[in-house]
C-alpha cells in the first residue's frame, strides 16, 4: 500500500485517494512507532536490538537503524 501511495509517477491513483492512504499509513504506523520510541533511552534500546529480528517486528529501514547506531556511538 505504501509503495503505491508514495509512487507519484503512478497517475492511476487520484490525489485525494493518495493523500488519504498516506495519512492513514502515517496515522496507523508512523505515529505509533514515533510515540513508542519517543525517548533517547527507548531509541538506544531499539538500536541495540539485533537488526535481523528488528526489521520484521517494526519494519524500520536499514538507514534508520544505521543512523541510530551512529548516534549511540557519538554519545
């Protein structure tokens, strides 16, 4: 669903449909994830989780995981 909604070259999806899908995805997935990892402590715990087991559970992208690793190393 996200891939299609975020593919702005795909003109088969109308602007209002695309927007409603993106808003629903942010509301259902991104905001709860951000709320869960609101504190630096929670982000550090997330970052220390094994990537292979982390990805299926929270569907975080490798770039975000790597960024959290770099943040932890610089602190």
